[in-house]
């Protein structure tokens, strides 16, 4: 805000953002981990570890955390300002998220008795246009994004194997 000398309301205006980089990451075998976990606190602790570490990595790499949906996270790079480094920042973040995935699922595996066939996360990255929209009329405190590239990134993620990244 200070760098661009703008008012708080002008930081992330609702509009079309071109060439935004979407990163979608998901835990591999999440349902199996949940089914094999007898103590619900273990589920909460491991998800909290995932959420906090992913949030830290995304925001400190210059990304915008859009949302967590269960064991999935959506992040965007290149909003509100694009820079030539956005692609590299998104890829570095994706690689770090894979490391976080291995750490979280390995720790979870240590806390349960049934060996899980997969560990880690899988990721999809796509570049395209996004619409930033207010989720409440006249409000900037709750914003959302919509765009085909979110769906494409999610489909790419589902094609990626454990600890793999698929990029369009």
C-alpha cells in the first residue's frame, strides 16, 4: 500500500487480472489417512501443520493465499501486480509445498498404525485470467476469484502423481 501510495480500499480491487499463475496443491491419499486415524486430534494437528506451513510458504514467496478446501490449497501469483519473477516464485513455492507434503504425511504416518500407500502432495500450475470479485456487496474484506485457469490447475493437479507437479 505504501509502495503504490494507495488507500486500503484500492489494494486489491475487483477486476480482471490477466496472466495470473494459479497453484493448486492437494494431499495424496488424504481419505486413507483419515480412515486410518483413530484419534481425531491427530487429524486436526496434521491439517493445522499443513495449513500453517503452506500459508507461510505462499505468502512469504509473494503469493496470495486464496483458500483452503479440506486438504487442498489454492494460491495465486501475479496479483495484484505482475512481475517477471512470478513464474519462478510460483515454481519455488510449489517445490517447497512438495517438501511440506512429505514432512506432514510422514509425521502423520508415524502417528497411525496402518501403512499408507502414498505420501506427499501433488500440484497443478496454470496461467490465465482471473476475476477478483467481492463476496459481499460493497465489501473488500471478503474477496474471491473465479476463472477457468483454477479449474485447469485443479485438473492438472489430479493428473500429477504423488510429489509431482504438472504445469500448463
